[in-house]
C-alpha cells in the first residue's frame, strides 16, 4: 500500500462527484500549498507544480485524481452532500498518495486522491454576465413541490 500524506490547500477546479470530462477521473486541484504540504508531497515523490501565467493564482499545487468516488466530508467528518459543489477558494484537507503511471512510452508519478475534508466552504459561483430584467419570475413552490405532491401517493 502506498504511503499516504495529509495536505491542506485551496480547492480549485474540483470534480469530486462527477468524473472530469478530460481525465475520466474524480479530481481536484489542491492549490496554494504551504511549505509543510510541499515537503509532505516530496516525501512520497509527487511533483508539485508552480502556477504561472493564467494559473498564477494557484501558487504551488497538485492535481489529485482517483478512479473511485472519493470520501468527502465537512470538518466534523459528516458526509458532504453530492449536490453541494465545493467552490474555488474553499480550504480543504486531503489525504493523498503517489502512484506510478505510464502512457504511450511516457512515465511519471501522479497524485492519488483518497479523501477530502472541507474546512472553510466557499460556494460555487459560476460566471454570470446577465443583468436582471423585467419578465417572468418563478414563484416559490411552483416547480418541485407541486409535481412531487401529485405523485407521492398521499392523496385522501
């Protein structure tokens, strides 16, 4: 079994509950790593990258990946809701290990994601360039509650 280390950093570009389209893996960039995290990763021979150019805001980082759905919890170790997206900038603590890979005559060492603990949650905020306008507005309880109530079998 590979040696595991615990590192803290900032979450970016997470795909914790759905596989990433490009890698077909669950993954997360663990960014702005401190000296202790960098040393821990070096101790298991995992290369730490330095964000440059468009990636400068990542600081020192690794992309941790796994084929299996990772365990994700809050700081009290309660299971994380799958529909609650961990946004960029959330502070996380992760259990990771190294693994060797080879692909088309290339070899290297990757960072395997074992589990994630969300310590300071920042909600996902997608880009929204639209301003509010006058027009149709959904009423509370219009969509889900009415439909579910008609189908749940509790009619008198």
